[in-house]
C-alpha cells in the first residue's frame, strides 16, 4: 500500500488557516494538519564575501585607491542544498559551486607636471579594479525531453544580462543545461585536468571575469530566470515529486488531475510531501487512498452520492437509534479575517507578488499569510487567496452520521448529499470507519457554498469578490546605530524598521532598497513583521547618564505594536530598548493612554555610546522599539561609509519607482569606537600638560568588567587641541595618555596654564575616528 507522510514538518498551511478545534478542511479533502507543510522561503542561497577597509598611505608617497586586503573567497561547501525546479519558467537563486581568488588589476595614472614654471614631479595615482570568475549551480537538470535556456541574470536585484543582449560586465557567460559530459575549460585551467567534474546532473552557469566595481568589490547575489521549452503538467509534476519521495508508479494515480504548473522551485531538504502540499493548495486538488493507491484529482470532480433519508441513523438491531445527522460549528473568532498569498509573478520578472482576500464586513479573527514558491499569474493567485479564505468560512461545519452496509463503497473525498427533513447537506467525507456488522461511521465537512467548479483548476466560483491587497505607504527608519547584538560587533551595517503609515492598512511585508545614483536601486533587506515604531509627541528633555532618569517621561504615538513593563533586572539584562531620535534608551514602565499613545518612564539614557545625543532632542522624533523581533539589519559595504546614498522603504506589491527616496550618509557606527571618558589633565611646574582618559569598549560586557576588551586591531588615539572652534593641533598616541608641552601651547597661540579644550577619539582600522570625548582641562 502506498505511504506518503504529510509530517509535522509540513503543517503551516493547515495550522495557519484551519480552525483550532477540528472543523472544516480548507484544502478540499484533507484536514488542515494533513495538507499543511509550508516550509518557508526556498529562494535562498548566495555567497556574501567580506572585504577589508583599504588603508591610505601618507602624504608624499604614491597615492593608492581602495584595495582589498584579501582576495580569497569562500565557496559553497559540500552538502549545500540542491535546488529542484518544476515548470516552464522559474526564478532561481544560484549557489556558488566554484570561485577562485579575485583578480586584482592595478591602474597607474600620472598626475602630470608641476604647473606653471614646469619641472614635473607629479604624483602617480594607483587605483585598483577587481574581477571574479565563478560558477553557479541552478539545481538539478531539467526532466527528460525538456531543454533549458537561460533568459536573464540578476545581480543584487539588478538585471546585468538578458538573452540576446550585450554583456558589458564580463568576458564570457556559458550556460550548461545539464547532461554535459565534459568540464568547463576555465575551471579546468585553474584546477587542473582530471580534477573538475562535468556536473552532469546539474544546470549551471560560468561567468568569466565579472567586473565587481558595481557591487562594492564583492561577489553579488545572483538570481537567474530559466525557461524550459516544454510545459509541465500537474500530472507530471506530481509524479516526479511522488517518486522522489519513494512512492513507486504503481502506488499512485494522477490520471484524473488536469492542468499545468507555471513553475516551482524547491531549495534545500524539502520533502516531496511538502512540495506536493504546495500544489494541493494552489491548484485545488484532493488526495485520498483508494484501492491501495494514492489517488489525486481536481476538487469538483468528486463522486456525488445521494443518501436516502431512510438510510440515515443506521444501527445494530436492538441498539440505540443514532441521530440522523450531528453537526458542529466553528467559532467565527477562530476563522481568518483575511488571507494573503505570496507567489512568484511571471509578469514582473518573476519577482515576488502578493494578493490578499478579505471579508470586508468581518473584523474578527486574524490575518493569515501563505508563502508559495510557485509561479502563478495574478488571477491564479487571487483565486488561491479567495478560495482559502472563503472555504474556511463556507466549510466551517463538520458532520457525523452512520450508514448501512449498502454504502460500503464510500471513500474519503466523496461528496454525500444527506437530507434531514426538507434540508439538504452536502458533506465531503474525511473519514470512513467500518464497524461491527459493516455499519459505516462517517465524518465530513459540510459545504455551505461551492467554492470551485469542475474543470479548469485555475477558476473559482467565489460568491463574494474579495478585496485585493493594496500596498500601503511605508513608515521606515534607518538607524546608523552601534551594534545592538554581539553578532554585529565586527560587521559594518545599519538597522531598519518598517510598518504601514496607516495603522489600519493591510500589511504583508516590505523591503529596503538603496542606490548610489538614485537610478538603479538594489534590495538591501526585507521584513515580514511590522516594526513597533512611531513618533514622540514632544521633545525628550535632558537627563542623567549612568543612572535611572526618574524625572522625565516620554509620550509615544505608536503606529503599530504594543509595549510592556519590565523589572529593573530585566531592563539591565537588555529588555525594553528603543531608539529615540539617535539616542538609545531603555524604559521600565509602559503605560497605555489610549488611541495608540503610550507613556514611558523609568528611563536609562545614552546606552551603547549614544550619550552625546541626550541633550539634542527637539520636537517630534522617531521612536523604534528594538526588542520586538521586527527590526532588520543590513550589511553596509565599507566602501560606501561616509558616502551619500538614496534609500526607499517599499511595501510588498508596490514598485520601487512609486516611492520617494531619502538621502542618508551612513557612518558605519556598528564599528565605530565609543567616546573615551574620565578625561583628566595634570600640569608640572613648567605647565607641560599631561592628558589622560579611560578607554571604553564596544564589546557587550558585564558592568565594571576589567580590563575592557579592545575590540580593535590595535590601540590608537587622536587628541585634537582646540582654540575656540578651531583645531590647532592633533596628537597621535597608542596609549590613553598624551603630552601637550608648554612650548607647543605657546606655538598654538594658547597661554600655558590656561584651561585647554580637547576632543579625544579612539581609532578604528575600518572606519577611522570613533565618537569624540570632549573636556576642558
């Protein structure tokens, strides 16, 4: 007998949509748990190499442009997930399978003569360009009889090559569709003859000498659009997946399934059962065991049997008479208010699209989201969303009844028309138990409204037109903040939060985009959950640093989310962190005031080196709660630190062009040292000034831990001496002390013995000066 386990790892569709107390099956034939199995995003897998900040040489030496300190790149390791592709056109995130060290090319440019009067002596400027060879796997080879073709290459969200078009960034691009018997010549030239596989079972792409300047001198994240020259039927896709799961061709029957699949990409250890569940949900299929086989068929093509009223309530002779029909309902509070479906949209370069079906007059229940790694047209996706929503409401009742032995042919998935009085109930059987004397105990789902019609599986007869999802305006915040978790201490990057500007707008996610020129935008990060963020209603007053601020409170207009109280110990341990303007605070008390207003009190100020912003608040400012699991982190190339860039927060379903950009210059503050503290000055009898200070650490350490970890490549400082607002001298030192002689004070226009204004910076090899510690000593 055929066995196919729809296991615990694959229950998200059912768990997300099915009622909590049994009740209606949403997928027309199985319970929610049986047909669940959404395993999340499958379009992953890319290489993200790290670069080292270039060092600049001193004045008088030849000038060198930015240069990478390490040209090696880590390749994908053995055991990396293999992608499996089904359907005529798919978008695939490639997996690097081979990449040698980067190619460095030095370009020297003579700065020219010495100007009027001649003499030469110009400075030669050296710049460096970087290139990469790479091979990227697109997954398993196409099925027998299909020929694959490469349609488009996308790098960091930007199309860099299309079939038939020019290629300005690389020397050559070669596509191997699978079935090849000889290795690629470039790989063999590097690794040696006999050392390179032909990757016969894979489709893969080789790119020669890709210019990396447009990608921050890093290998970009590749995606590929691939087209097979023959379509794939649902029958064929189901058969391949079943046999991949170990079910032989004699143990299943897909002959009653109609329709074609648009595209399905599976990545990693996704079971065949989980993949089949995607198809069941998207194409409105039913499955049952019949005659020792798994039988698949389109919903709407079930056998329909009419039950004579006299056959209901069958029971053993002398036994109690059963009730003709027992019905149980599901509470409306357990049913979804709306259902969102995310899918791959072939009309928009196979990027992610989304639709939402909503019951416009219903405010109870939760919003549910279903991610499908399937290529669907917009109409197909609307059909799926509407069917899942309205099935959950229309098929909310369950039924139980008994039948005599004359109905022994009853099977799960059949439709039984049951009459009680003048009322007809259409029941889809989900369980049939044969008991003593062959009496049948039947359980099923009562269909109150037919949600699909027989025939084309893409068409649904949804009674009400569900409201389509409209991408909201996005409230987004970029926080160029110190590292907020230990994992980011050595990574240049920034934090971001996003939510709908309208608190009542539907939300299914958003993405951050950035650009150097304001023309070409690439995605830098994304969020599915809405961030808990909003605005302060008035400026946060100046307050103490280093102990509780009990004198000030903060009122926040929160666009999304809720806040909560925490104990002193919980706050000390990291709870209730928030960004107010550019100051990182913590709060102990969160009091709801109604209308999304909250009053925060019991504050800790200037955390993680942000004490310089304590007295800078004015008017209304951003507020972002950081402990909600809804704040994202995006890497920032060191080459872009200090450069102006354009940013956009774009809701899922909206176009990048429809959103207004904002200009920001990020400073790489996750790597920036904190300001030195406890600055002192002592003078000898000659008024030579010795300046001292205490170094702080970016490391997450216990209070008063000694010594503070350095967390930098070496210990280095710069001390600026100021006269008014003018820096008159800078002192370099490798220890937390510096000497400012009386002679130098006089040379700088200061009077020895008078107070001296200083600014002290710890230096980072990656981003230069840290935060300034200031004092007059």
